[in-house]
């Protein structure tokens, strides 16, 4: 049965307490996981506490998450703006908590494709990849061309009767200024997402983008490869061990020391990786060629759908 109140969106929309600013003190126990920036600096450290977990964003904020009731209290660093705290909670803390509750949350942007005229239900596609691969830019490009936004950067999915279902998250995108200038309506001036990055927060409604607010079947997961300046759009299937590794790399997880949770996650991701929906997508990172990329993806989805339909008739 599909969830009518998706856990990720529910957590994202839940209020959290902002306490007084304070220094980030040493944790009594070792950190159970750490995420590092490309230069090696720790961006996020996760530790266990008596009541649950501490999520520490270096020099920005501490989020204390209570296990028994899900309450979250934020202790910001001196001078951290409220918009930054809200961004950290919605885009980092919430998906990590949803993942720890047993839900699969992917680092992905996702859209619902337009022009469903063949009697089939709406279908979505998702774009996954390392930071800087262009997930949000490609997602925004599809939205500009008429697709509906399902999620940006964090997408909750689940398998249901052999199908992969994607759930909506907060309706907005984070774009670099050059992408925002090209993909937002003329005259729109989005605010910066946080004070520590030049990325912009683009509210879908303000940008005139359609938004999908209900679960939708995902027709394909595209893992974005590095830019190929002198080549066209390349789409190739991803399966087996490679598929599992790529899915694992692009999944939110809170506690690497929780063996029971990891075992359950391995089982869920193994099933996901066996679905014939995973593909590599390589294309030149050029705003002028985004229309070609969209066309290639749409043609690919139509082709795969037709093949699946033909197989069912045999």
C-alpha cells in the first residue's frame, strides 16, 4: 500500500526547536560516521548520545535528535542565520532521520514526465550522482520544459508490487547562480539557500514550475557520469555489482555502526539494484545542449516502456 503521508516529507515539514547559540563541545563517545568535503575537512559528524544522535555541522550547528519521539533541537553557532538552519534540517537532517527509520532516501532530483497520452499512468525519472554532476540543473531543465517537480537532492523511494515508487519532498530546487539565471523566469531573483554558499533556493511555485504532490512510479534512475564535452548523450544499462555500488553511494544513511540497520538496508538496496531501471547517463555540460539531453531521456523512457509492454504481451 502506498504511503499517503511520506515519512521524509513529514519530517521535512515538522517543526524543530532552535535553542540559544553555543560552542560545539567535544563528544564523550567516538563519532559513528563523518562526511568530508573534497578538501578533507569534516562537513558533518554523527555521534550517539544518551537520548539519540547528535548531528554536527562544523561551525554551523548541532542538531540533537531524540530517538524515543523524534524531537529535534538545534543549537546554532553564533551568527548562523535561521535560513541556513532550516536548509540544513530539511536537506540533511530530515533525510538522514528518514533513512534511519528504515526508508530508502536517495541523493536524487526527480521529475514527472509530461505528455502522458498513451493511457499509461504518470511516470517519473530520477537523476543521481556526485555533488557537482548537475542533478539539480537537469531537474530544473525538465521542469522548465513542462515536467512536474517531484524532488530535488533527496528522494524517498520504495518498491511496491515490482514497481519503484517515488515520493514528493519540499517543492523547490537549489541551483548555482549560472543555472538559476538560465532556468528561472526572467525577473525572478531567488534568495541564497544558505549564507555559506552561492547556491540559490528556487521555490517551485514562485518559478511557475508544476509540482507533483503525490507518489508516482519511477520509470528510470539515471546515474550522471562526468561531462563528455566532445560526445553526444550516452545512456547505458547499469546492473549487477556495479548497480548496487552506485545505489549504495547515493543513499542517505545516518549510522555506519548500526549493523542491524545496515543489514536491512543492504537487502533493500540489493532488490532495488536488480530492477531493470538503472542507467548511466553521460552528456556534455552545456546549457545549450540541455534540450538534446531531455529529448534523449524522453526517447529512452518511451523505448524502455514499449519494450516492457511488448514483453508482457508475449
